[in-house]
């Protein structure tokens, strides 16, 4: 079963801790599609918000 994905908008620059080299950075304003569990984590940390 595929993970549910949600759309988020980045509010604060943050590094992708799941990339192989950990060098991928998400910039403010970027619109991303994340698994719901991961989206909930970055939203709770104030790094992103749900896209409306």
C-alpha cells in the first residue's frame, strides 16, 4: 500500500536528512509532496505548512 502524500510549502530553509549525502536543501516557498508522517514532522517543527 502506498503512503499517503500531502502537499506542503516550505516556510524556513531546511536540509533533507533523508538524502544520501544530506546536502539537499529546501528553500522557503518551495512546494513539495511529502509522506503524511514526514509532513506532520516538518510542520510541527515550524519548517513548513500544508498547502491550501
